[in-house]
C-alpha cells in the first residue's frame, strides 16, 4: 500500500504502534484502550506484549524479546535488532498505517521514525527519551521526524522550546493508575498469594529485563537476608516466568501494585517501578548495578544528579539511591532500616504529597489517544 499523507489533520483508521519493553508496552495498551472507546473499528498492529494483545493489537514481535538494556547487551544482540528493524519496515509497508505511534524505547524507535518520515508515514511519540540527561542533540532529529511528542514529566516540555515540534505534557500515566490502599484486604491478599498472615512484607523488585534480574536479584536477596524481621517477596515482571527467578523466595506475578500496598517497604531497581512504588505510598530504597562498561559510558555521557524518577521530579534526594559499587547487601539493608524509622516515614508522607501534586494532571492515556486520533484540535 502507498504511504499516507503526513498532514497533521489526517484521520486514523490504521495505526502501527512500536514499543520495546514492558513498562512502555503497558502504557501503550492503556492508550489503545482509550482509542477503542472512541473508535472501536481502529485496526492496530505493532511490537508489544500481552497487555496490547489483550486490547486487540496484532503483534509482529513480543517485548520479551526486545527488552534489552545497556551498551554491552545491545552490542551482543545487534544482529537480531537489525533483522527486526527490516522485518518491521516490511510489515509497515504491507499494513499501510495512517499514523505510527512510537512509545519510549528510543534507540530503536527513533531510527524507525527517521525511516518512516522518509517513507511518508507520520509519526507521533509517547514517553520521550531523557534528553535532559544525555543525548540532547536528539531534539533536532525528533523535531524533524515527529509530528507530535507527548511527554509525561512536568519539566520535559521546556527542553524542546528551541525546536519546531509540538510537545504536550499529558501527565504521568502512573498518577492515574495507582490505586489507594484497600483497608482490610491485606489478610485476604496474603492468603491468596500463599504468604504467611503475619510479619512485615519487604517488596523486592529486581527489574523486568533478563539481564537486570540476573544481576540484581542475588544482591537484593542477600540484603533481604540481613533484614530478619521482614518477609521478602519478589515482584515478577510482566512477560517473565518463574524460571527466570533463581530464588527460593516467593515470587508473585500480576500483583505488583498490590505488593506495593501491602509491603512495609521495598528495595526497587531503578526504573519506572521507583515512581510507581512511590505513588503507591511504599517507602523504598533504589538500587542499581549494571555492567562496568555500561556504567562507565553512562557516567561519561550523563549530566543528571539522580537516577530515580522520584528524585528527578522533585529535584532532590527523596529516596536513597545505591548505585554500582554502593549497591551491596550491607548498604542496602542499612539504608532500608534507616528508611523505616519514624522520622523517615514522616518525611516520606510529606514527600509523597509533593510528588502527587507535581504529577497531578489527569488522563494521560486519554490525552494521548485523542492527540494521535487528532480529536484535540
């Protein structure tokens, strides 16, 4: 099929969505759900996961195969990435979408956006790359290749002021999705999960990518072993299976938000989970460790003070961050104990209120859906 006009007013009957990892895929699924409410007959294909498939998206690849993190890890899978890119280009041309929506995953998706623009397909992007942290030069390429950019952090839009790109702050999707605690449900939930009915729960989140889990889980498990008053429970990531977790600790799947609500505290691998845990009200310590090469390159190119989204949004250290050499069982357990003192818990409640205020714009998925369908003017 011939590519469609790149006019910003083009209607959308056929949409192609590109995601690349579980958190972005979940946000994309919410956008699809909002689109279906407005336009039920929309035909959608793309790269996604179980959440998008449940919304009727025809998948050409599953995110369990594309969730790759780190420079060294990407180099090892460069052949697969090139083959996938060629396969997706061919599929887009056969499908002939009216618009393409790319969601996060900038290394792959921005390259696809460049190709799509040249091929005549209009592209929007939801969840921007962290140009405020590194690779600021990307803003010029994005202005050239994208029609619209939907950002989820309140300070992001200002970083694009110098380029002619329509940038909209739509609010953070987690500010809409996180549910408040459910009083009286803790015992029922523990029983359903096969957990002891007493004892404080310690949530362990080793990440969603295979490399993260293999690197982070042993460290988190050893830290939990020093916190004998807690019952450690591992949050299984979307798209992962029990065999991915080499531990005797309980691993729960599809229950991460409930785990946040019922846990006394948690140790969370840096990523979207840090913000989700904070908005759920769970005190946390942020942990992160990667390959030496990836860490050296990240330090070289990065210009931010923090890695946790909570700290980045509030521009101060709200949650402790233990990174690379500091990410040891001894230091994690000590930081977690300090996080649970009465004074620290009191500060946590104040910080939580400020975080929710900063991310208070509602309806991120609906805002993006209306923008992609051009229903917002």
